[in-house]
């Protein structure tokens, strides 16, 4: 059974061109700095998600390899933190399968201990 990290943002208004450019820049930079090219990285769905007000949605399959698991999670959570900061007025949800991950204004998304 695999574990995935899911992330989405919703709001009544569509992304602005400036927000879209910021998201594209973040995705490009974060994907190019991803440490494991053979693993799944930050992945945003085309055209947002399946809900009417979703403006950003995506998921990442987390590797089983314990040596890679934490590095992948930390990198993708850092990526989603940057996305949230680029579109701060949306309602964001980030969860590891059914477990919602907390948001901290200074730290961003993190795995609670």
C-alpha cells in the first residue's frame, strides 16, 4: 500500500496571471532541485482539481525507501509551503493520505512529532 501527499487550494476567484506565473516558477525551481529524479516530485494536476473552486491541486507518491522518504517529504512540503505563500488568500489543505498536516506561519507545512 502506498502513501501519498495531497495538496489543494480553493477560493471563489481564479488565479491571476501574476499568481499563475509565480506557481509555474515555483514548480520549475522545485522540480529542478528535487534530489531523486527517479522518484515522484511536486506534481500539480492540469486545470486545478476536481472541485469547482479548486485553483491548485496535486499529489506526490511517497517512496517506501526509508532513506528517501523524509527527504522527499521535506522537499515537497517546502514546495507546497512556497505555493501557499504565493497564493495566501486561498483555503489550503495538505494531507498525507487521511492525516491533515498543520500550517505554521513561520515554518510552513511540517510533520508533527
